[in-house]
């Protein structure tokens, strides 16, 4: 669909103006924790994107890389990320004022030549339904178990919409998915179940404890081919059992043929807690591992 004034007219949902106009100059005083002026990232919000599979609606925010509009013939890899309200804007994040700064970090790493230009799609969660949609099985007293239906929403509704509205590269090897906590669990589950669709996975502090570590058993038994490239991490101050659980999951991947430094990066971050501020620190490194500029599509 033809673009006019950087505002898109989607088939599903309504689009508002850019969260921040591309090219707009923002002073450092307006950005907490930053001591320099920056150019605001190019973000597009699609409001009330409705799903017939999940029978609900949510916002979707799309980040476009620098010079996207200057290269009309180029297509870009796409990274789909969960908990979209926490990624770009502190005003919408779970902890007010604490977001991942994905847009600014991606801009910085792309412009310095560390990461290849890519599109990042932030898919909002819908609050109380999050635990159901982000988990592969139903757990006693916790519920859950609708991850496969969420997969239909992502693969059959969100992805075709993105490919129609933006210049997305239709290459599964360069199509990624990522998230943290239950979003990390969801990314691992869907990525290992659909490796022919997702070739890059980012699992930050994944909730591998879910339902007596069911993801361990799933990963050990799943015939994963081709193997996606995986970023896996955990902070040492996230809980008493979580580090051994995540490292056990890492070992399952190693036993199945993943190789550290090649198609698997595992990071144990000393002192890191389970929150948006901690995950924000890992955005640049996981983008660089999953989408290094040396593998750019151009």
C-alpha cells in the first residue's frame, strides 16, 4: 500500500501518526539516562489490530531502520517481538518510564555499522490474557496453554499484514522472534516448533520454569530443522533456581547440535535483575548476534 506522509492505512486496525516523527531532533534532556542529542527512531503505531484467532485486539508498533525511505527497492529482515508496549516508549511500558529503548539502540547499532538494517515489530500483550497466550501448556493453578493459537495470530495475521504494508524480506532464515520472561518462553517454543518460519530467536530471561520445565522436554524431543540462531541469557539476581534451569536448557540445545559462538549465544549477566531496565542493556548485543552487519542482505 502506498505511503503518504509516513502514515500507513492498514487492512486491520487503525494507524495513528508516528510516535515520534522521523528525523525530529530530540535533546538529551528529554531522554532520561542519555547524555547526547539523538534523532528519534521511525516508529509507526497500528492501533486495535484485531485477531480472529484470539478474539481480541491490541496495538502493534513497527520500527523502520534508518534510510528505509531512501531505499525503495530494498527489503529488510523482520524481527517480531512480544510485550510490544515495553520496547519503545516509557509512557506505555509495564513499569512507567522504564522501556527497552529498542528504537534508539537499533538506530545506534545500525548507523555505526554493527547491525544490519532491519524492521522490528512490537506486538502488545493484552494484560490478563498474556499468561494464556504466552505459554505452551496449561499449568495447575496458573492456567495458560494458548501459545499455539497465538502462533496462528502471529503467522497468519500479523506477518502477512507486515509483508503487505512494509518492505519485509520474505526469508525465514532472517525472520526473527524475541521476548523476555514469558515472552522469551514463547519465542523458544514457537521458534523450535516452527524453524521453517523463524530463523533467529532472542530469549531474554526466559521463563523455562513454566509447568515443571516443560520447554526442556519439548526441546529435547523436537525435530528442529533447520536450527535457528538463538540468543539466550539470564541474570544472576532473577531468582534462586532460574540460572540452573536456563543453563540446563542451554545444555539441551548443545546436545542437539547448537554450537556456542556460532548459532547459540548464552550470556549469564552478573547482578542483572528481572526487569525492563536489565533487558534494555542486552538489546544491542542480541541484535548484533542475530543480525550482524557482516551478513547484511545488501
